[in-house]
């Protein structure tokens, strides 16, 4: 089951280079997609590719840099509707979604077969 709150606990005080990780289940039409999301916190880190990270999280999805945002404990902008604390939990949900979608596709295929039979 997806979480209504973040799938990790932060220490009370900011910790430089602190890393958090969770998995999200998304979709590309018929197939679910499981993505690993990682947040890396910076107290004050210079960055050659742009502005320094000061009291910010750096986010990666499947290892690719996605952006920055929030401060140490400011996660109000994040939705946890499709977040899971482990890859296994995310895969289990993705399999459930795929099974439900397959059942729907099979019902649609049966309706098409019936129509083809009825219109001979």
C-alpha cells in the first residue's frame, strides 16, 4: 500500500550529505513503472554546474539528476500517493496494477471477439 507520509525518518537536526531513498510506481499507459528516487541533503555545497546547494535536497530518479528543492524538513510539496519504502513493496503494487489492467484488457478482447462473432 502506498504511504500517506514520507517513507523515511529524518534526524532531528540537518545532516550534511544525508541520503534518503524510496520507490514510486508510475505508468506508461498499460504497463506500470517502478522508479527509485533518492534525495541527498546539502547544508552548503558548491556545485560547478550551477548555484550552490544551501539547505536543499538534490533529487535523483533512477540515478539521473532531476532537480533540487525543499529544506531539511520541508516536504509539504511532495505527494506520497505512489511512494513505497522498498523496491519489493513497489514491485508488488506494480504487479497488482498490471494484473488489474490485464483483466480489463481481457474483458475488452472478449467483447471484440463477441462482436466479430455476432457480425459474421
